[in-house]
């Protein structure tokens, strides 16, 4: 019997593959017959939310993706921008949320491995890893296990593969109790004339499999990542891949060595949906067909079927199209690096994916329906006003007074969302490669372009509580904060990658979050000349197990990349000496809606998030970059969570130098002005306050002296309000660094 007719597909089989009855009807129409199980499995992963973006494509098309310095925008493995001198930066951010909740170490580790492959498959040597992590409430019974596993997985993979982990963010909220987020970002550097793409061309050209052998790990991983969690989630452990960073290191070196020749026509990593997605994407982008002999796929387990081979997400594997006759040269390189190499097929002119196994055709699918013609849904969504009614965010009531500025500051600095992340990042190798200029703990990481004076600045940012309260303003703010953080180190912001983490798109309120957040992001990117060049969408991030189908907070994580012409002129947050003027640049309006001060110190999460003035953001960024280049400021820090008071405290701790501040009696609510989270603001220190203020005023920005550096404490003189309040640096540091060691039951390593 022909394998194509060997198995009867039942409605239960279709549902088990995550396909609707309407989608199955589309498959029947595309094939003109009933699929076999191999074909059904291929359709199921290619049409999964994770691979097809079927609920998001219609909205992603609205984002700005072009600029004179953009070499390659969305659609390839990663985005590519020109950074001058024949160099390009290649970068992307991706999610590994569901696997990391089920198996935190391997989920996080393979997330790092996957994003590394996305970058080096385009010809770049990876130079930096970052991450954006979201966990549930710290006292959740499972959270300590999840934190420990995720951090160990990120460190274990990145450290072993030899790429520094230089930055990121970590936040906590009860909305992530049943569905944590693990977003990984990698940045690499390549020559602009040595960038590799994935379109398979050249009829008859050999298709080559390289890297590790294929196993049964990760089968249906893409489908699992396109569904929400329930009480049976732990049963999905077999869908979590297992990584080997040492093999990945060999794969990086072997690929880069072959890329130095002209043997490669196209190359694609095997990520989500493994051999299926890599082969389908290569053939469809090249407008060609593909034939694979599954009997030639290197397997590490006996008796593997074509269904298992095509859907496996085993790690550290790549697919290549080579020029004819170059197979021996390529094989010699991969054998030298002790990696598998096999010619498993060829490019055809059929427009079909044809799979053979033991001499028999086991799959014959036209490529159009698998890729470009995959389902695309414009899901129903609420308008913004209706969404806000649904969200039931409490209006901002009477703004409380602060009984003690220093007590509030201590409480904030020791709270989960502001406490030092040093316990986490000291587990990561931050300096391997010798090019890290600024390590974690500042506004943005800075990594020198090897052998050059220039450097890349990199950051990850998002404030999910803002996005929930007002998705449009929250989307704007996420982009604006990335822009500020890059500017704060002196870098010219160039481009964005993103990881769009949301709940179930079939709920109109969730789609409202998605649509409005993207509208805000798009408006911000256009205003700031900060295009989006790559990204990832992760939907169905909710858990029935935590009660009632609870969704995560909408979390459009932003990865920003900027360029410094001279790495030695980058600014940092640390106070550099005593007696310097502290100046707050930007307008302050006591915006305490959705602020951490209101939540942590007063138990209230309410009000609208602070509005974002994009024109002012751009003027402020340009002003700060000018001040840094001209050498007029010694320290720079943007104001974000916790407002100006927290920014000053972080600068003081980083430099181990105190400060004194006078809070004049004309300020009606010192707590609101000090802890309010007004956007577009920076704190700087300088010897020449008059010059700094004059330049800020030229840019139509407020610039207010707020204090002076010096001493071993933070002193706030509240004129006519009880006089001076003080908190020592030692007390502040103990509060700031105490949270994670206490939570995780392990001490910090002393810094040298």
C-alpha cells in the first residue's frame, strides 16, 4: 500500500495536531486528497502560531522596518544593519517561554542556543547575549525552582559556548505565576559583503544536513508553544529540547569557516519545527521545490520515522544548499570539527516538498499552502476605549503623601522589581571575548567591535504594567525607554528587535492589547527613526492551571541596538567624584499612575501610565548624546521605574558616593515628584552646570539642579517639612542587594 494512503486521519487526530476543522478543510483543498500522518504533522507545525504568525501577520505589516542603514529587515533569520567600515550588526530576540516553564534549565539553555544560531547562520560571529525574563510572585511555591533553572540554563549555555551575557531585565508579577517568560537576544558582527540568506536556489543543487544527529526531543515543540497551559502541562516535557553548548561552539566555528569560502548558496538553522520549517522556508523563499531522502538523515535513535525526523527539534543542526561539487570541501570542514555531515536532498523545480523514505514517497505537498498561503486571521479585537473598560484599571485616587522619603526609598530599592540583579548576572560570563566595555547593571551594555574604536550599545526594555493599563501608551513607552537607555551611554539608536508576548489571540481583549501595543510601538519607531528589523511573536501565554484562563501581562519586550563611534567615550551611571552638580533633564509632572512607588509603598496599582511625548524624547536623546560626546557630563542615568529618586540612588551605589538634595517647600508632594515615573528624563552629573543647562534649554528641555555628589549617604533636605532625612549607602546597599540572596538562599560573590 502507498504510504500516502496508509493511515486514516480522524477528527481526533486533527485536533491533537492543533488544527481546526476549517484548517483541515484547507489542507484537503490544497492537496486534493486526504493527507497522511507525515503530511498532517508538517501542516500542523507550519500552520502553528509559532511558525506562521497567523494571528499577527496582518498587524506586523504595519510596523516601520526601513531606514538607510537597514540592510535586511524582518523575514530572514535576523535583522541586519550597517554600522560603517564594511561592518554589519546582526541581531534578533526570540521567546522560549513554554519550554522554560516546563523544564527551566533546558528551556532557557536551548532558547539561548536557538537565538545564537539565528545570528551566526547569517554569517555573523555572535558577540553578545541578553535576555528579558518575567517570573511570577516571588513567594509562589514553584518560582524559586523556575528562577534557579532559567538562570542556570542561560549561564550554562552562554558561558560554555563562549559568548558574553552582557545585559537584560528581570521582573516579577503574579500574572506570570503559571506562565513565565524567557526571551533571549543575540547580537553578532559580520562583514556587509559576507551576509548569508536562506533562499534555496539552483535546480539540482545539493541540500546538506550538518551539526548534531536528530533525536526524538522537541517533537511538536512549535505546536506546544502555540497553546496555553493547563493542569497537565508537565506532561509536555518530551516537547522540550535538550541542548549541547559545546557542540554549538563547534557548529559556529565550522559554519564560519565554510562561510569564508564561496561554497554556500543558502543556509538556515533548524529551530522551531526543525527540519520541516528550515526546508520549507528555504524552498519557498527561493521559489523552488525540495526533495529530501529521509533515509539519509543522521539519527541518534533507532527506528525513527519520517514523521519524527521532520518534527524533531533536536538542537545544534543546520540545513544548507551548496554549489554543485563543493560537497567534499564542506564535508572536510565539518568532519574536522567532529560534526555530522550528510547530503540529504536537492533543490527542484516542482514547487513541492517531496520526502522519500526507504525508496517510497511519504510526503508530497505543494509549498505555497505551507508557507506564503498559510492561514492569516484578522482576529476580532476591542477598540482602545472598550478595552480600558474591560481592563477595569482603577482611576488614580488622591495621591498619597510620603511619611518618609528615605523609608520609601529603602522599601523600593529592596523590592522585587528594583532590587539588584547581581545574584543573577554574576552567574553569567560577561567578559569572554575581551570586548565588553560596560557590563550588566547600567542603562545599556556596551560591546566594542573587535579591533575597532567603535562599539555597539544594547538594551532590553518593557514595562508590562503600563501596557496592560494602556496598550497604546505602553507600546510607545517600551520603544522610548530603549531609545533612552541607548542614548544614556552615548550611543546613536539604530534599530529594534522585539519579542511580542501576549495571551490567547482568540480573546478580543487580548487582541486589543496586541493591536494597540503595536500601534504605539510603530508610532514611536517612526518618530524616533528607530525601525524594527527582526522579532518574534509568542501568543497563548496563559495558564488555565492558575484559575480562569489567566493571561500574562501584555509584554512586548524590546531589544534596542545603537552605535558609539568611540567606545572610550561611553557614559555610565556611576557617580565619579564628590562636589559635582546633579541635574535632572526633562519635564517632571508627578506622574504616579501605575508607578512602583504607588504599588510598593502604598499598595495601590491604579491610574493611567505616564504619557510619552515622542518629540521631547527625541530632543532629550539628542541632547544627552551631545553632552556625552562633548565631555560635559560625568555620569548619566535615565529615569524609569521608581523615578528620579531611584535613579539617583542607583548612581550613588554604582559609584559608592553619596549625595545631598534640597527639596524646596514649593513642591506640594515631595514623594510624588521624587518617585513619579514621568518619561523622557535623565539624571546627569557635571562640573559645568551652567553649560549643561544652556544646552538642554536650547533643546527646549527643562534642566533643574537637584543636588550635589559627596559623602557616604543620601541626604534629602525637605525644607519646611521636618528637615533632613538621611539613609547611608551601607543601608541602601543592604536593602538593594538583599532580595535575591534571601529568596534563593545563596550569597552574592564579592565584587573586586
